[in-house]
């Protein structure tokens, strides 16, 4: 049975002092790789509007297996080469997974394509 929901992964994290630009680059690179993972509908990173070094990192996936595949790909292709992002964080990130109704996402995609 196919799921009627997509999964939204949401991460909120803050950079340690002086690491904003590097963390932003590394998060952006990871989101690009996520977008190339089959079953990832979209992935993006946003910097806080107040310049505090806080980031919102989100991706929409078709199912939980895609999340695991994307994480494995990032670990294999990026973390092993650049050491990962942990040393750039001021503390542990807040991570959550949320169900998104497929119909709602399809409406957003359709509206975006017509803009």
C-alpha cells in the first residue's frame, strides 16, 4: 500500500562563533546532494533573517527509506571527506519529521510551476 503522505524533515541548528559562512556552504552542499537522491522532492537551507547564525534545513521525501538513502549518501560522499558539520555547530540540532499530505504538496508544486 502506498503512503498518502510525504515526509518533511526539519532541522534547526546554530553555528558556533565565526563559522556561519562555512556552515552555510556545507549545509547547502548537503541539500544539493539530497535533491539528487531519488525520492527527494526538494531540499533547501535558509539562514535566519536576524543574522544570528541560525539555519533552517528542510527536505521533502516520498518515504522513510529515501531519508536513510540520502543520509548514507551524505555520509559516504561528504562527511568522510570534510569531517561533517558537527564541529561547526554551537550545540545539538533540533530535528523533526512531519507528515505532509500529498495533495497539499501537489497543490504547492502546481502553483509554483504556474508562477
